[in-house]
């Protein structure tokens, strides 16, 4: 059994708890410098999310599956935004074509990471369905059923247990994705396992700052989806660019490795 060792050229930085707000400010500057690519990314995710929601609006478990799909698509879609921010910080010209080139790069590590995200999302969906069907005497079919039977039930227990289970799955998924994709893009020789390990190390060094960042991600994502997905036109590029700046602040590396 092989042991995954940290990359020798990567160092984790300890940041201030308010640093995530600065990442959002830097993201807006990137959006102003390259607005078309950012809006296009947001439009793609809004169309995917809105289309799936319209298709599944009367079926709760299809909506849950839609959320799982978005959990897979969003981090991979953001690779184009990462590349734009990387080009802008180098004072290079950045266009939508550059972002598209990253999507079709064929990096096997990104493909493998996509399968990992799919496995985590599928696990959450199956655990949610199993928990609800196991503890409820009646089945949940529509969103109204979930709201009435799970969220608004008079007795405490099921909804709280469902939230706890979701958090236990979401937390390691967040830790595994925090800086993984930017690392893979920036370090061609880095293995997927080393990138994920580095992402976990970032969370271990900055637990409170990363909890704050996770809260901001959830808040803005909820606002984007809650605005009939139209808010994603701004939320997706903002969070994508901010995530690149988060990576830059959180991980130091030796430029000679490039």
C-alpha cells in the first residue's frame, strides 16, 4: 500500500479570518477586466440548473439529483475562470477561447477528479433517500411532501438528522475541492492524490477562515439559485475568480517548478 506524501514544493499559508472578503473584491476586478467569459460561465450553469429544475419541479428526488449534478459541474466549469484569473495576474490577454481550451485540455487528473465528485454526489443522494424512506412512514414524492413531512414536521429529529448527514458528506467534499483544481492546473506533475491532500492541509491550517469561506460560498450559491437561477450570471464568475485568489493566498510554491 503506497503512502501519499505532500509535494515538497508546496507550503500552506496561515491567513486572517477576513481574507475571504478580499478574494471577493479581487474577483470583481477580474470580472470587470474579462466580463464576457464570466457571464458565459454563469449562463451555462444557470441554463443547466434552470432546465433541470423545470424538468424535475414536481419530483423532489429529481430535484435532489439536479443538485448533485450541479455539485459536479460547478467545480469543473470553474476551471475556465481559474485560467482567466491566472492570465490576468500575469498581464496576459484573456478571452473566452482561453477558457474553452482548458475545458477540452483532456487532463486525465481532472477527469478522475470529476469521477470523484460524481461518487460523492451520488453518495449524498443515496444516503438522503435512504434516510428519509427509512424514518418516514409515508414516501416523499414532491417538494411539498419534503417540506411538510421533513422540514416542518412537529417532532424534532428527522430534519436535523438529515442536515447533519448532509454536512458530514459536504464537509470532506469541500475540503477535497478547496484548492485541488487550481493546483492541478498550476502543477502539471502533481498527482491527484497530492492535490487533494494539499487541499485538506489548507483546511487543517485554517479551519475558521475556511468555515467562513464555506459559509460565503453557500450564501451566494443560495442567492443565485433562489433568484430563479438568474443570479448565477454574477455569482458563478465571482466565486470562480475568488476561488483562484483563495488558492494563491493559501498555497505558496516554488516558481521554478513551472
